[in-house]
């Protein structure tokens, strides 16, 4: 299992770019950038998830699972976030919460 550092960049109204870094020589070494993934949370994207019957919690779970599986597929290994996952998910939460308030 790989240790991964997620580094969210400046969030935009419709998406967030997240740098994915790993530690090829252990956690005490300098991290190296492996990729950047884009989390898209525009109203259209969230509405598509709502059409599947997902509520706010379901959408948040979807985004976290989607991020995990995307990074896993690209790294070809399971991973755990040593930092940055909660910050990334908090940014997504802040951008989609208004789409669920009536």
C-alpha cells in the first residue's frame, strides 16, 4: 500500500485540481508528483448524481470513492492518504452543499 499526499490547488467554482504525490524512498523523503486529477463538482455533475437518487452524504461518498479508485487505477496499487484528503473533501463539500439546501 502506497502512502499518498494530496495537495489541492486553488478551487474553482466548477472543479478542483488535486496534485497526487507519493514518497518513493519512504515518508521521510521528498514527495514526488505522480499526477494531477480534476474533481468536477459543477451543478450539472451534482445533478447527475442526484438523478441516481444520491443525497448529500451519498454524493460526498461518491466523490471520495471516485477519487480513491481513480488514483488506485493510475498507481496500480492501494493507497492511503497521509495528508490532504480531508482538506480536499472539505473543499468539495463547501462547493456542493448549497445544491442540497431547499
